[in-house]
C-alpha cells in the first residue's frame, strides 16, 4: 500500500526510540541481533558475556553496514503495542513486532522466506524490495528456510517501499530487500497464526481421551520388512471414521479462542492513575472499554463471567446486560449503563471494572 505520507508512522517509532531501547532498557542477545547479507556477524562480536550488549560496539557495527534487528519491541513501546493489538483483534491471531534498522545501501539478509505472514511498515527511509516466484506453499514452523533445500524462482516484482508505505508478504514467498541511499527503519509485524493442522491435532487429542481405540499401540513387529500392512491400513481407515464421528469441531475451535485470549495481555498503561481516581466516580463520569481489550463473555442463570488473559472474572447474573454494555462501548457515562442496576449498583460496577483493568476513566 502506497500512501505518499512519509510521516504516517511517526507516532509508532523513531530513531530516538531505538536509541532509548538500546541504551536504557537492558535489551540483550538474542532479542537484539546484528546481521549482514555478505558476511556472518557472531554474538561475540557485540556482546560482553554472550548476552549483554556492548552498546558502543553495536553502534560501531551498525555504522559499518550491519542491520540492527530488535525483537519483541511491541512489549516495550506502548504505541507499537497498541497498533499490534488492534491488528490482533481484527485477525484473531497474535502478532510479534520486530524492528529493522539498516544503514544506507546495505542488506541485512539474503533472499529467504518466512514461515509466518508479515506486514512491513516502513517508518523512515526506503528499501528496494524483490519478490521471487516458486514460493513454498504455506510452510509450517518446522519448515524453516534452508538455502540448501529451497531455491527461489525468477524475480517477479521489484519496487521501492517508502516511508508510510505498507507491504504484505504471505508466508513461503521468497523476498529480499536493500536500503536505498538513506537509512531505513521499518517494523515487521509477524502473524503467529493458527492453522487447520493445529485444529486437527487438537481434535485427535480430544477424541483420544475418550476413545481407547486411538490409544492402542501399533501392531507388534510393524517395523519388520516382512510385516503385512493390510490390517494396519484397515485399522487406520476405521480410526479416521471414528475421529470424524466423534470430533467436536466447536470444542476444538473454542480451544483456540481461549488460547488467543490468553495470549493477549491487558494494556494497562496508566492503571495507577485509574486506581487513584476510582473512588471519585459519579454517574456523570465518562468511561470506556480498555483499548485493546480481548475478552469473551459467558452467561448462565447464576452469573456472568468475563474471560480475559487467563482470568475468569465473575459478576452477578442480573448485571449481565450492564457488563456487556460496559465492555462493548468505547465511551459512555455511568448513567448510560442499562437500568438493570440502580445508582449504587452502577457505581459499584464501574469501580470493579476499572480495578480489573477492563474499563478506564476517560473524563471525570
């Protein structure tokens, strides 16, 4: 996506952020890597004890042409964390944000493919990208790129990605990039997706807990050269029919819903200030569901339960509509909460939701 808006990602990341991360946050190898396409840079070249960075040496190698790679920066930079969460909610898949800083006219990695989809957000500078034919269709994590096994086809696309632009590269597509005449800073948001393979493995695990036939050992002597596989093939066909008949598709999918929710920690920046103001709530206080909140709501006759980041937070059943309203809306007054609760009940609910990190105060 070309925007012709070079400042589009300015609020997400800057060179000053990179400087601060390297000099004040005690990031270590392998979360910080240095790479060059034309030679190998060893951790010993820029660490003191194999993990602690020699920051002066890091800057020296960067100036000499090395690409600086910083992993998991979405865990330490709030603006980057927020946009990643918004994408995660849209995709229902976790993201990992790595940042790449490359000097002018340099290349950090040779042609390769990734085992996850990536979105490239060009923050400043530019890179010349080349996309190649003959991708490996939808590789799994265990099918990592191996230059001795995987060969790219002919170059099919060449283009320059400028500041403010976005590039999507599906997993398995060969690519490489080189900076132009200026330093390049870009974010790679890797999509750590779930696959149908994951779902099928979960289904087999669930059915095996209930069906002894799936837990039986393979036939005696199955590895012998003279072993007759006829009966074994018939058994496998029968087990596949059992799996099809017993498989609980909704249960398996729910497993990945729960896994996704558990993988998304709450974004609680500013929570201390929220707690300090919680006793000052009035019905005119403006609240809103926490930005980036990932949750699921369960109701039964006895209670309403909010699942969020491995927690199960329970409320009385009669508060169900009020809780659902509070978590579904980004801006409202406490007075706007549905009338199933009286004034005292709305205030109590507001305080509880704030303390649990599900809702935040937007205006007193």
